[in-house]
């Protein structure tokens, strides 16, 4: 059975790295056949950002996206003034 892919988190990581902008197809369509997150990232890069493969190793790009996914925190900072 395929591992569940958190499309929202993956989308956020790709967006954070500037890789989601201008995609020709929705992310869900691009990664529909992926068995796991790494395969989903590879499929996305190969289909939507193949020009990156001229300069970067695919494994490195997958690791970069996965790292960005893991480091995502809140979209805003919470401010709590001390009374």
C-alpha cells in the first residue's frame, strides 16, 4: 500500500522554495501515481522543473524539498507582549 502523501505540506514546501509558481498542472494531478513523498517530488521536478536537472542532482533536489517541508512553521509569528 502506498504511503499517504501530505499534499498540503508538499505544496507549502514547493511554494517556499519558489518551485510551485507557474506549474502547468495541479500538484495533485502531477503526483497522482506516486507511491511516496520522494517519488512525488521527483515526478513534480521531472515534469514541471526539468531545467533544474541540468544543474542539480535529482536526489539533492528531493532532499531540499523534504528539508523545506520539515522546517515549515507557522505562516506568521505570534506576538505576546509581556504585561
